[in-house]
């Protein structure tokens, strides 16, 4: 059982099973445009949303504070560090805080900026480079556990999958 307690004004807990936050990066040359959209419940006059984009190091790239009714903002990241699969899995973080007289709620997610395309004859391309996909299927078939895997079980599975050279699951 998981009990979730929230303020009357909060990020939507029922929006298609997501945390109330959607991040959509679009790479354009050496830069990226990142659209951030939030889904809220019962926001009131005078409340604000503070959107923050951070680099992998935790350094703040940009912050925007807007009226809580502005649920979509756009950021520009110059000289974006591309996510490049297992070769360079660089991730940014987006944090959004709902503020009243105090912090009412917050959500965050990590995201990567990349381009991809699929060609029926040439295969998969990540950031303009050929990126052959080698994958496995993963099943929770540990005796006595089924789907109730521990963090250690997940870590061991990922290490075995990486050891065999897979880059997709």
C-alpha cells in the first residue's frame, strides 16, 4: 500500500500514470529547444511555477518563474550535450516547483537530448551516426520473487546485460 498526501493545489497524479510533468527536447544543430509542460490540479490565483533545467553536474542552466496557469514553457540549451546511448548517457534534469506562500509541490525528471531515425535498409541512427541495436528480452523469473525484485537484483541483471554487449532491452 502506498499513501500519497498532497496539498489541495498539486501536480496532477492521474494524468495517464505520469508524474504531472512532460519534457520534450528537440535538437536543432548544436542547440536544443526543450518544451516543458506540467499538469496541475486546483491551482489558485497568486500561485507560481518555477521551472529549472540543470546539467548532469547539477549546475543550473536556466530558471523561469511564471504564473501557475502557464503550464508550458520553453528553454533553449546552447551547445547541448547529446545523450548517446551507452557510449555517453548524458542526462539533464528538469525540476518544477508549485509555489504559494510556501512550496506546495514539486516534480522532477531526467531527460536526454538526441536525434534518431530508422532506415529500413541502413538501420538505426542516433545523433546522425549508425547505431546498431543489440538487444535482449528481460523477464522477472527469479525463483521465489517473480516481479518483486530488489534493487540489487535489477543491478545484477543490468550488469549481465551490459556484459553481453546489449544496448537495448
